């Protein structure tokens, strides 16, 4: 969200209003983002072979919202030390995220990411997975430089990311509720890293334990809301806006929240959707299956129902901020809840 955050800061929207009230903080966050960007690009350039450097630098170079580094830098505002000590932790959060995207695009057979061809589309699945591993190894080295607490956190979060993805693939266990399964998957694959971003920034500047804890709780809820928004956008956003293919979750059989809600529904739309998502339904409809399923989902009540769940999570994120000092950094965290609620890409 940083690209859009920085953009809106300059563009005079909600974040712009915030910038008008908090010019010093906004300027400091932007400086931190620029410094972490330089670090990120530097890591890819460290690959000894220029061709490898190009591959591992591909998704860093395509930009992205940079939500995680932004959160690390905001988290760093809650400690006593200079927030610039968190620049490497900001780069770390984005490195882990980018590494996971190389893998995710292989798993989802995605052809585009961040408005550019995915690494797997350009170089094939094996190279993309290895590039993700290369970046994850870089991340581990950087975390080790940042101390045992951050290294432990990074290792734990990587485990949660991978577990979330495995659980997404293996699906609902016998007797497990589909929504509980969904939220467990999302907590691992999205929320964990968003919470880590905030925590690691706060740890770097020596914030109090209860503050680090509150930021982690906020991050878990914000991250869940962010992923629900992503799920909704998969069916409502045009590819040119999201930088990804529309209906990709559906196409690869990922049970996103709107799909789960629509399947639990009753009525002719739900019936047709259920049929369409069977192997026979897909085979019959061929290339028309995904656009038809997207249309059915859009026309039903599932996107609105998913949005209500997203807003409920944002309320919990806001509640987690209750005990934090009422300064500019806390206000930025409230504003980020509004930005996630209004996400359009
Ligand atoms: C995007 O979800 C995926 C993630 C946020 C996490 C992916 C995690 C892994 C592949 C585990 C491996 C992790 C590491 C660190 C190597 P999505 O497919 O719902 O969203 P999208 O629309 O952005 O693709
Ligand atoms: Mg994906």
C-alpha cells in the first residue's frame, strides 16, 4: 500500500489530510521507505551472476504496495530509539513477502503479478521457486544481523506462511468448519507477516512489550481484513486495476471467502455456482466457466457479506489500538484501517 499511500499523501486524499496534520511523521516514513527500498534493490544486486540478479530482482523491481515496510516503520515510532534503526527490518518484511510471492504465483499458476509477467511466466516454475528460496535465504541472513529476537520471529512467521499455504492446499479437515479453516489459512498466509512487520519495527526501537503485543494484535486483524479485501477484489476488480488476473482464486480452486459464502447460500445462483465448480461443470463450460462463476458471485450477496466480515475485522484492529499512546503513529494505524476498507487494488 505504500505506493498508493505515498501517492495519496501527495494526492490530497485521506492520507493526504493526515499528512497535513502530521507532516513530520509522513516525511520520516517516506524517508524510511526510500531507504528500505534502496536496501531491497541492493540485495538483489548482490547476486554474483547478472542473470540471477535479474530474476531475483524481478518482483522487487515491479514495485507493489510496500504495506509491510510501511508498517515496520510505523511500528518503529513506538520505541525510544531512532526509527531509522528499523529500516533493515522494513526491508526484511518485504523480502519475506516477495519470496512468498514467487512461490505463490507458481502454486496459483499466475501469469501476472504487480502488473508485470510473473517470474514463473518468464522463467518457469523451477527457477521461480529457486528465486523465492534465494530471497528467503537473504531474509534469514538479514534477520540474523538484526538479532536473535527478530530471527526467531522471522523463522516463526515463515513457518506460519508455509503452514497457511499447505492448509489452503489440503482444504478443510473432516469435521472442520469451512469458515474456521479459511480464517486459519488467512492468519498464516497473510496476517502473520503483517503482524511481524509491525512487531519487528517496534522491537528495533525498544518499544515496551505490551506495545509490541498490541501492535501484533492489530496486525493480525488488519492482515486478515487485507486478505479478505484481496479475495473480494479477485472477483470484483478488473485486471488492469489489480495487476493480477481476475477470478484467479476461482480458476485454481482456492476457496476464497466470497466463494465459501456463496456456496453456503441457497437459491438458483448458488446452485449454478456449485455445479459450475465441479469438474463436470468446468469441463462443460470450458473457458467460460470462470467468467460465468465471477458473474454469479458478483450478482449474489457474497461480496457484500465478505465486506461486512472485513469491516468487523477492522473494528477489532482499531480496538487493539486502544491502549497505545494517542500520537501521530497511532493515527496512521487508524487511517490504514480506512485505506484497507476502501481498497480498490
Ligand atoms: C498470496 O495469497 C499469498 C501469500 C500472501 C503467501 C504465500 C506463501 C507461500 C507460498 C508460502 C511460502 C513462503 C515463503 C516465505 C517462501 P493469494 O494467492 O490469495 O493472493 P494473490 O491474489 O496476491 O495471489
Ligand atoms: Mg496467489
